[in-house]
């Protein structure tokens, strides 16, 4: 190898030592000394070579310092962010609604009607933080008003006045083991329901709940939901209303990944409610003589059930391509202390199980009957004749995905009173929903 070539190789090695720190400058000196020992270089030549190499490396260093380096993104080291922040999830949704209503309001039957048209919106946002491996805290804010705890809607009105935001839920949840969940605070409904006719979907009860799950087989899940819930706090020397509930049930996947049946029985007991007028009462439960409080105790028993199928028409032309889910659901309620004590619902739905993408759709229909004292009149679905009891009638709903996380919903109610003047109500709602 010629002397010039050796000098180039050695200079390259020296430059690598500067850039990567994998070959050190002292090792280049050792290499040159070895070449002297093999009589490839003399001592004087070796000194000259080392001097040339150092000069080449110096030039490369100056050139590198003079050239601009690409901008590096400014980042926050993950280790500086608390773990609970990294494990937090933010979610929410926004809904625009047109709501129209026609309702008979004249007791004499001469045909007088209430006609009302409203534009409304709903905004909800929530945060869930995993503070420990098996513990989380969650809270959510929602639009609405203090005039109706069963609704998060705000009507366009009041000369553009600002709208309030309320604490929708706030709870802590601990899962000490996979089969056990403990929850305290203002929480999501801890009881499974096949529909929202008894428990309005916007109600988040306050108290504590224990939920247990057990899988005796791969296609069977047994569950037990229990809760103690505070209904009101009336002050000292007063028996405060509260309630308990216990719900055993099972979920049986009799055709794995294709079909399942879910059934639950729930017993509720409301304490210290008789003789009082509950906040937000729809005024449809029977009152005592003089009207100073509700007449009957509430110890309702509810049986819920749902039978669901995924891809029920697989292989059938047209149906198999468009109907990916179908379900039949029902519930029944009886409140033994009362006279008008029965209620129930039956319904079905088909299309897609969830609406999250363009073209997904669902059609559902149900019929409900809820006697005057079958259920507390401050809990039912508020859209069904203002959330009262003593009502019956159908509801039909159609949902269609407009794009990812955006969908349209059209709902029609036709309900009337069971006892007394029927006063039919026709209510329709058209919604556009956004999920984020």
C-alpha cells in the first residue's frame, strides 16, 4: 500500500474516533507504531504521518462546526410527565337537535293542542385518570340546567345568554382483583338495564357500588351488582331518603362470537320516601290524601333480558351484507305495595351494533307500558312524556353514520296516559352527533 493511501486510511480512522467515539486517537498512534516496527515507516516518517493525520482531522472538525445542523424538535422527556397523566383519557361528544311536539292539553276534549318547536344542543366532556395500577378517578362535565337532572339538553333561548355547565359524574373506582370492582361517588348507573325506560340515560346516581363477575366457563359470565344510593339529604332530625339495589344476572354466549343471552333480576328498596314529595317528581305517582307526599312504598322488582346476534343473516344475499347485528330485548317491573303496580317494555333493533363510520345504520322500535305506581316518577326516560309514569306507547328510532364519529338520529314517540284523559303526545327529534 502506498504511503498516501495509508495516511488516508489512518485519517479516516481518526475522524471516526471523533464522530462515533468507537475508535480512539491513541489507538491510531499504536497502529502507526506497529507499522514502524514492521519497517513500513521510519520513525521520522511516522511522526510526519501522525502530524498530517491530526491536520486532516482538524480541518474536518472546523468544517463540521461551520456547517449548520438540522433543527431538533423540542420534546419533553416522558420520564418528566407523571404516570397518571400518561394514563389519562379524554373523551366527549356534541349534539345538535331539532325537537317538535304536538300534545293534547285540554281536559274537556275539544281538541286544544300544544305545539312546540325547539332547537337544542348537548355538550359532554370527561376525563379518566389511572392513578394506580388498579385504581382510577373519573369526572365529566355536561350542559343542562338545574330544572331537569334527567336531561343534558340546552334550548336555544334567552337572547343568547350563556349556558351553564354542571358536574355530570365524579367517582373513584378500585379493582382489587379482576372479578371485583368498587366504586364511590357520582357514578354511571351500576345496574345493567336492557333499555332506558326505567332509568333515564342521563341519571348518574350518587353513593357506592360493588360489582362482582365470575366466569364458570369460557362462554358464561355470572355477575352481581349491588349499590347503596343517597336520594336526598334533608337536614338534621329527618330520615333522609335513600335506596339499595341488588342485581344478580348472567351473560351466556351460547354461540361464541355470534349470539348471546343476557338476563338480570333486580330488587330495589327505597327507604324514607313515603309521605315525601321527591325532588324532580313528574307528579304522576299517587299522592296521599291532601297531596302532602307519595302514598305507596317502592320496593320494585325488575326482570331484564336481551337476546343478541352478530351477523344473523351471514351468507344471505342483501341481508347478510347490510344487517350485521340484531337484538330482541324486554323488561318487566312490579311494585308489590301499590295497586297500579305493573310495567314493562319489549323492543327490537337491527343493522349495526354501534354507529361509528360512514354508512353504518340501525333501526329500533319498542313499546312500553308503565303504570302509575310501578316505578318512582323521577327516574324514567325524560323524553317519554316528560319522564312520568302512567304512560304507554311506542318509540321508533333510525340512526345513520355520516362519516367517522359523526352520525344522524331520528326518533319518534307516540305516547298517552293509561288512566284518565289520554292526552296523546307526538314527539319527534332529529339529531346530528359528533364524538371526540
